[in-house]
């Protein structure tokens, strides 16, 4: 399974500006939109075997976003796209190592 942006009910997160965030995503990763790999779904996204609820998910090359996502969910999922699809293993490992420091 890919990465997800899990709902944290303890946060008072503002709801995303869907138009603004999708426009940004289309600008920085146009191939996703052009290939129909961005989906906005109604309600929260149920993921995993335990049915965890999430605002967003990146799985199998598809970005799925809840229509009630928290602000910034699109940017979070875009990070996973870049990290998992555009970086090679050496680049990913280098970032892991840097983060551990």
C-alpha cells in the first residue's frame, strides 16, 4: 500500500481550498492530471486492513484526495509522488540518512 495522510481528529485543521491546491498540483506535476491520476472522492478515504480514515492517499501511482481534506493534503501527497516516482533508490536513501541526522 502507498502512503496516506491520516485524519487526526485532535487537530482543528482548516479544510483545503480545492481549486487552489489542484491548480498547484496541475502546474507542478501536470502529468498526473493529464493522465487522470488525481481523484477527488466524497468523504474520507478508508485505507488499510483496519479501515483507517485519511484525507489523502498515494497508491499505485494514483493520488486520491477527500473533498473534505485538510489544508495542505495535496502538497503532502505530491511529496510522496516525487519521493516514490521521481527519485531513485540512492537519492531516497540519501534523504533518509539526512533526516536521521
